[in-house]
C-alpha cells in the first residue's frame, strides 16, 4: 500500500471536515498545517496531533513536502496557495469551493497544476452523497427519459451555495457543456460573503449542448433554498434530488416514489463521509486506476464559467455565449462601472463573523477545548467584540 502525506492550509471551519476525511483513509497521514493565525494552527495541532505548523504555504512546502495539500482558505485566497502548493511539489491539491472568483483566477490554478503535474480537485464533495449518485445512475438508466429542464433554488450568494447546486446538477446530468447563459442581478446593498463581493439576489438560465436547460435563483426566496437540492424534468418523468433524499415520478412509479438510498459507490467504503470518499477517489487517480477525478479542476472551472457568465450577462444586458471572454469578476466590474449603485450604504459580510482579527484567541481555545464547534465559537466571540 502506497502511503501519502497531507497538509491543511487554513485551520478554520471546513479544514476540520478535510481532517476528518483524511483520518478515515488509512494510506494518508496529515503531517502539517499552515495558517497565519498562531491560535488557529495550535487548535489543529492539539486536536489532531499534527507534528508541524507553518505561517505560510511556501515554508510548509519547502520543509514538510506533503504529497496532498488541502486549500481551506476563503475564496479569494484559493489561487495563491494552490499555485504555491503545485510549485512546491504537491502531487495533488484539494481546494475548497468556489474554485475561484473570475476566469483568470480559475485558469491560473488549472494552468499551474498542469505545468507542475499536480492533480487539482475542487471540493464539490457533495458529488459523493447518495442522493446525487443515485440520481445520476437513474438519469443514465433513462428512468425519466431525456432530461429537459433543471431548477435550482439557493441562498447566501451565487458563488457560495450556487456553486454546489450548479455543480451537482451538472454531475447528475453527466457534466453537459454549457452553450449560453442569460442572467439578472440585483445589488442595492454593499453585500459580501467571506470578503467576496456578492449580489443581493440573482437568477439565470443556462442552455447546454443538446437543448437541456438549467434555471437557478439565488436569494430571491429562502423557503426551499438549499445548496444540494434541485428538480429535474425529463421527457418521461421527474426527479426531486437532495443529498440524502431522492424521489421519482414516472409512468411506472405510481405517483411520487421514494428511491432507496443504500450507500452508493462513492461513499459506501468509508461510511458515507464525503471528504474521505473524495480523498479515496484522488488516490485511485494518483495510482493510475481512474483517468479523471469527478471533482477535477477542469470540471469545476466550467461551473465557475457559468456563474461568471450569469453576472456578465447582467453587465452586458445580453445572452453570453461561452467560452466567456471576460476574465475578471463581472459583478465587481459592474459595480465599479456604476451599473449597480448601492442604495443602502454600509459594507457588510454575511460570513464576517468568521474573521479572526481581533477576537479573544485564548477564549477561542477554551471554548474549543470545551467541545464547542468553530462556527458557534466565532459567532459568540464576534457578538462579544461587536455588541451592536
Ligand atoms: N465544501 C463545502 O461544503 C464548504 C463548506 C464550508 C466552507 N467551504 C469553503 O471553505 C473555504 C473556507 O471557509 P471556512 O468557513 O472554513 O473559513 P474559516 O474562516 O473558518 O477558515 C479560514 C482559515 O484560513 C486562514 N487563513 C487566512 N489567510 C490564510 C493564508 N494566507 N494562508 C493560510 N491560511 C489562511 C484563517 O486564519 C482561517 O483560520 C471557503 O472558500 C468556503 O466557501 C466549503
């Protein structure tokens, strides 16, 4: 059995899920972490018994030389550590979603990994959930005939939940290629998510090869919104898909029928942990038994392109045919060009409570040691620091 070393960049919330995943895969040992915040590193070192900690990815790559690097930083900080890990000799990078904000950023990650022979995986880990895997199998079997139309409803920003939902729909439908996108965007408030400028609300229509279409609405209504739920209408039936529940209606189902979700291929070997399944498939790819990871960087790049094209369509007031020519972040360009004037002044960040600057780190450690989760601690400390 070949063994692999791994490292985590960004010792925050989602890094814990990566740790849990690695710890379930026998071949992998996590040997290092990198994070500029000393207490963030210490929490991981203590909790998981990790032997080495570093302030920067570059130093970590030079001294610890891990085979696999998990990039668990905020969206705008996905390209730099990914590129540094590839340049530093990583055999694979598992980078969090959304892959990147803008096509130049996404392409820089794909290019750097290709140049250094590094496998790039983007953590759309929900592709390993039983609901999505079984839905994909049913679509392939023709259980709803020819897929015609998919509806997605998400919240908390297109690039946040939307990336999972678009990616999941694409997975279930066999990763069809998008031809054009038309979108509408509202941004009357100065809204951000993990330091990334986002819209107040948006919606878009995506047209794929063969005529299949996908509709997505984000933040228009919270009821029924979810990062992993969508409905597919086919020529001979309907599928209602979530990560853990799947329902079908077709001529032989006798109305809506629950589909049995006995653990499917991706998750059964390691008890349904999606991060572990993602690592296991990566090892299969590294060892040459599978040509392409289901979450390959090039696949996630196409989801970024759809989201950026939605914004670009609103910016240009026209249908955007792919490939997308604009390499920057169309939403930000639209704001800078005066196309989306802010009517309610005051920048705010819907995940701002996760920012570690200025929090009482000793109190963080105490609450963590008492068993409180990262999000809960950060919300509490943020409220204590900003009582208004
Ligand atoms: N796949 C999923 O289901 C899922 C779920 C939650 C979050 N995420 C994604 O994970 C990413 C991180 O989100 P989070 O909620 O874990 O954030 P977080 O704030 O909890 O953690 C981020 C960590 O990165 C560290 N950091 C900042 N700059 C750094 C740098 N230059 N080098 C190394 N570390 C640095 C911070 O100190 C912090 O500890 C986001 O892109 C988010 O979208 C994905």
